[in-house]
């Protein structure tokens, strides 16, 4: 668990980046900090691992005040993923992933086994371990960055605009893949993003910030369905009803049996926003739901989506 109690950060010159912020992040939960530029979201995240020291207030990780431990040692137990990845260009991928375990004194055999485990976890071939960062694509380097952050099995993972440098098509795919990875490793994750769609896709909870304060902190569904004020309503966008549909899979509203009139098809794990888009594209109000083998398993209708 991460707790921030009445945390304030003032910089030289009198500017206040974070103003009396209190935030509790439960263990194993992914929280997305989101808001306009200059709202204090990045400063908030960097205070957790002491890259920035708070002016006032208290931050604890698992009940321990972060200022009571050596910051260098402390950071070795917190994973950190940044937008530009930050891999060491003169090191192989294996050496990059194993850099923190090596600092922690792990044996060569243990590091090798961990490298092989993590490269598979992020969906890359074992042959990548002998390559250098320049030999990888942007998306592949970002995967390696996540593997490196997870290498020492830290309880906390910080992600600073992790997909900002990736093209839009690859970004959505990577977001979905990393969401599945994070669900399997049970980490407490704090992610900074300026993109509300990314926050909705990745976060179990979202903290919307403005001028150094948290305006609303809740689940994506609650924020999209009940924004607390005009600022949040404007920030999440006029299409918030459509964004909500991306939180639910077709299987949630699928009806048993296949309607003969449903010519277009969709998978049961597709989200309802995509299902509605497919209906509009096919000029229909129903889709046949088919499994991975292509066998029909049910029907989803526009009325069922609208009712939800």
C-alpha cells in the first residue's frame, strides 16, 4: 500500500506543484494519475521514489516512511518505466534486464533464469536477450523497459508516460497486453498519463488532478458515469458514454443462441465500444459472437448495449 498524507511540493521561486495532497493506493491496484500539463501528476509520482522530495507531508510504502531509508537502496526496490525507455545502449538486453538484480547481489544463474522468465512474460523471443537496444523496435524496447522494471520483483511499479513515444496502433495493443501482464504479477502500479483513454484502459482507479490537487479519485466507470464537476466532465470528454462501453466485454451482454440475421461477427472478449462500432460499420443492430475457433456462441444486440 502507498499512502500520501497532506503532501505539498513547493519549488524555488514560490511555485506550488502539489498542494496538500492525500491519496491512498491499495496493494495490487493500478492507479492512473491524469490531468492537464502542469497539474502536478508527474511530481506526485516522483515523490513516491524520492526523485523529488516533498516540502511537507508524509509518504509511506507498506507502512514505512520513504524518508527513513537510503533513497538509492529504496529505489532498487521500486520498478520505474519511462517514456523514452532509458535502456543502456552499450549493454545487451539481458544485461539491461539484469542490471538491478546484479546490484542487489543476485547470482549469475538466478539472473539468467529471471531474464528468460521476464522476456517471455513481455512477449519477446529468447533470442532478443543477446541483442542490443538499437536492434529493437520502439515497441520491443518498451517491453524490455517493463521487463527491467520487474526484474527484482519490486512491490511497486511507477510508469511515467510509458507509451507516449509509441505510434497509436502499437500503443493500444501494448496497453492491452501490459494490462494483462500487470494483472498477473500483482504489483501496486502508479502510472502518469495525459491521455484519459489510456487511463480508462489501464487503471483500476483514476486520480484526475488540477492545479496540484486531486479533483476526483475513483474507478473508471464511476468517473465516466458520474463526474464530480464541470472540469472533470470536460476533461473526460463528451464521448464519455462511449468510453464507458470500452470497460465491458461482449460476453457481459451476450445472449445465448445465434440470430440467423446476424451476419457480422465479433469475439466474446471484444469490448462493447468495438461491438457498437462494428454494428455501425455493417449497418446492423446485431452481431454473431464467435469463439477463437470461429464457432458461434451467441448474439449481441444494439439494444443490449444501450441498456447497459
